[in-house]
C-alpha cells in the first residue's frame, strides 16, 4: 500500500491545481470550480490522516465527520455562489472577472 | 495491486483536475471536474472511508455538478475569447503556485510517512463489547460486523455524527435551510 506521504502529496497537488485555477483563470465559474478542487484536496488529506492514525484499531471517525461537514458546507456554498453568479450575470451580462471592476480602487 | 490502483486513481484525479483549469470551454471544465471527483472518491474508498466516498459521488459528482452544468447552460456561456493576458498577474500567480508546490515537496521530504497500518476490528470489538450493556451486545449490528472482521463504516460514522457531533449536525441542517432560502431570495428578479 502507498504510504501516507503519497496521499498527502496528491492532496497537496490537487490543492495547488485549484490554487492555480483561482489565481490564473478569469472566468468566474471556472474560479468557483477550482475552489471546489481545493476543498477536495483538503478532504483527501483529512481522510488519509484518519486512516493512517488508527484509534483502537479503527480509522479516526472524528476526521471523517469533519469531512462530512465540509462536503455539506461546500454544497451549500455552491448553491449560494451560483445564485450570486446568476444575479451578477443578469446585472452585467458577463462572467469575466476583469469586466466587473466597479469596486476597483 | 492496491499501489497500482492508487497511482491510477491519483493520476485520474490530478490529470482531470488540471483539465479543469486548462480547458477554455466551461462545459468541458465541468465534465473534467466530475471525473476528478470520481477519481478522488475511489481514493477515499481505498482508504476504507466508504461512506465519504459514496457521499462524494452523490453530492459532488451528482448534485453539485448538475448545478454547475445547469448554470453554465442557463447563462449560455461559450468558450472564452482569448484576451490580452496581464503578464504580470500571470507570472505572479504561477509563481505563487510554484512556491506552494516547492513548499509541499520540502515539507514532505522531512516527513516520515508511516506504513499503511492494518485495521484491527478485533480490538475495537472487544472495547465495544465492554462498553455495551450485556443484553445489547447480541443485537448490536456493528459489534457483530466487527467480530466477523468487517468494517461497519456507515454505522460507525453515523454513531460519531449523532453522538459527539449532534450540535454541529443540527447547525449544518439549519445552514442548509438558510442557504436554500438565501438562494430563492437571490434568484428573485427584483430585490425590493
């Protein structure tokens, strides 16, 4: 079986991909998807730690409860965020972040 | 074999994850994201987190992705037109990401990763039998599964959620309700 390091590396790389997407992309929906990718990278490291640090011979279920809450909150966040994007699109007819600059400076 | 599967699914998660940010068409990005989540769910299941893996498929690859695709098609987004890129911002962003990956490599190099520990359902079974009242032990399905050497993952996760994390669970339920109401309010055409 792969070691804990391998899982942490994959989780960190997923987070880095998400980070790159958030910083480099200019489409607000892609930025939002990259945020989801970052959340999932964090989830993977939580699950890996829960499996590698056994408590009484079983995985640490506190960590998995935390992952469960993260997934729930992320689902709520996606719903609200996409509603905001739709409202923004109605007002401005664009999803390009550089066109949305009325709060710039 | 588990190592091979790990590399396969890690590769799926990472390559399709990269596809999300490389694709110009939002629909292909969303579909890449689905595949990335599926690969990640397989990694969760390989880590014996069966409930989390299934929830990942149901919530992310199911509900969240349908929502994303629905919004992309509702707004009728086409492929982005190429624009003049802000070179300074691009270099800065790539630099931040490269610095993060470098830090990750440096941190993991000094980290002594542990070997994959074998699950010990027998230890958990004896502990559980001690804490249960004598008459409940014969009907406790988690104890029966643990004694048989299986991992009753859903039962144990649910037990933690509904005993130690009852209050957060209620708060998250309220949060979902608030989010639903908030989305309806936001989606109204006229905010008065």
